[in-house]
C-alpha cells in the first residue's frame, strides 16, 4: 500500500547521508614472518632453526601464548599460528617483539582478515538510509557478506513493471492476470506481458467523487527495493540484489479484482491456473503491497494457503489507514507475514496500520518533514503513459513490505529448505527492538543481518 507523498528525480540536489562504516574483524590468530637469507655461510641450518625456535618460544611466553609455523607463502614468508585470537594491535606488538628477539627476521606483521566491501558503488546508495542506518534501517549492508539472495525468485503481485535500466536484468518472466480490459489499460485482458502501461485515472473514473490520479509505477518501485541492480555505479541498490523479481500484474486502473489477485498468487507459487501456461520459475516469496477493507475473503485465503503448501512465503502490507490492521485484507489473512511501516527514527510511521496481527515492521518512510526521509527506488517519469527511467521517494506500508520480502530472499538463499513458518519464526526472533515508539508493530524492526545469521 502506497501513501501518496512522492519526490521524483533523475539527478539533482538532495540531502546526502554519510555512507556507513564497514564492520571489520579486528582480531587474528596468525602472523606473517619473513626471514632474511643468512649472510654468514658458516652458520649451519640446525643452528638457524634452533635460534628461530628459541625466539618463537620466548616471544610466546612473554605474551602468554604459543606460536607454530603453519605454512610458507608464495613469496617465501612463514605463516605463524597463535594458539588464541588476539586484537590486531596486540598482534602487531607480538610481531614487533618477535622481530626484536630474532635479528634474522626481515619483517613480521599481523595476518589480518580482509573482507568483501559491501558498501555498493551505486550513485544514490548514500540516500538509502533504510538499508544501512543503525537507527531505523534494515541492516542489509552487513547481511550482504553472507547472502545477496542468489537463486531466489520473489514475485511482486502489483501493477507490473517498467524495464528500468537499473532493474531489467534482474527480472524473470511474469504474467498479466488482469481480466478486465478497462482495468488492464493495455488494450487486452490476460496475457504474458506484465509490462505496466500506467494506471492513471480521470476524476470519477473509479467511483463517484474519486479524484484524478497520475500513474504510480508502483510495481516498479517495489521491485527496485527488492532487487535493483547493485554495484553498477548508478542508481540505487536492491536489498536482495542477487535474487530475481517475477512481475505478476494484477493491479491496474482503480486497483485489482480479488479473483485476479488470487489467481496471481496461485500461479506465482507454482500452482495451476486454467488457460495460463505453467510458471517456469515459481517464486519462493510473494510480495503483496496491496490491500482493501474487510475480512480476508475465502478466495484469497485459499490461494494463500495453497501457496504456503508449495513452500512459498507470502508477505503483505498492513495498510495505511492508521487503524487496526485486523480490518485490512489480505493483512488479516492467516499464514501471511504482515508488515507495518516505521520512519527513519524507528517509530511507527503515522499512516501505518498496527495491531496484534502485525508480524514485524520495516522502513516505510515518513516524508512529512523531509522528502529524503522516504524510500528511494526505481520509477518512471511518465505522468500517464510511460516516460523515461527515473528514481523517486515514496512512503507507505507498500514500501515496508518489499524490505521484508527481500530479507526473506536473503534468508532462503542461505537456507533453501526452510518452511514459511520457519522463516516467519526467524524474522520475529531476530527482529530488533524499536528505537522509537511503535506500539502494535509486531516483534520489532526486521534485522537482515541477524536473520541471515540465524538461517540454517
């Protein structure tokens, strides 16, 4: 579900947030020692070995540990293993003491851990506070060293997608399930093209008194949050950028019919829909940033239950009415992961629904103070029909939901055999406490790093 505030740009000026400092391992149990070639030919190799062993022993005793030679590097240095881990500064002191005890040592230094540099080079990554900021973010940046979602397909049941240059390479074949040609707005009914032609409406088109609206390109924004191409030196980073998005079009002008959405759920999860070709790449995760009022319909519930039986995790938005989510469907359907939205400071976003049926919360943004406190993702510049690629800040539980769907993709890439209930348990048990006020927002803010670490 999308709250209406937006801010779009193809570049231009906006507030920049500092990039996060990478978390490095500041310990080691290893030294690298390079011995010089002896200049005095009268010194026998046995004597050299004895002197070196004595230096290793005395240095180890001085620091309360032992050292042993493990192997020789390609450049002729020796890797010395310690019997315990020490800080890098202590390792440097041990290396210095060893060199002092043995003049034949050319150099000695800590054998330091180096890491994947998980801070992406995407142009607008610094504006994606929702991915990395310690207060209100998802902690996706520190999860990437363990998982990027590779091998997982996430179905986005939404308005379809635009072939955005920062997204298209991570799209797999989807389907258009809109059966009403007026709602579809693409000249036909159901077909194999989930491209979004635009969902703009004229005044009174949806119901008497309904306002005119521009095209939202909602599905493209949601898809970019999940799996925008990352480390391509442009645009934004996706949370599960190793995963693939399957666009399943079920929303058009004025929304979408429950019957179409239910068929979309069935097909996306690998079920059979009459008259529709089989899904060649069934999704392990379904994202539904959509909703309506009332109880969960039998039609939707049966589709969700069927998807779960095929081991698909269904993630849905809690809704944007600032009311109890028990009156919003499919948020109130059984077996789903229901997501509330938080702001940049870890409090409940003022529009977000809440209540006992909410599973977890995730960043959805609050642009009431600053546009850059929204969620930045891929979009299109067209006000009605498609225009050029761009990026925009949106806010809503629609934006929070793909954060969780992407986190699920990270989990499943690490542990593919997990069931939907096991995934839900990981999300709730590893969620972190709210730094702000978020009553009725579930177990906490999803912590991607902790969730991936818990996946087995």
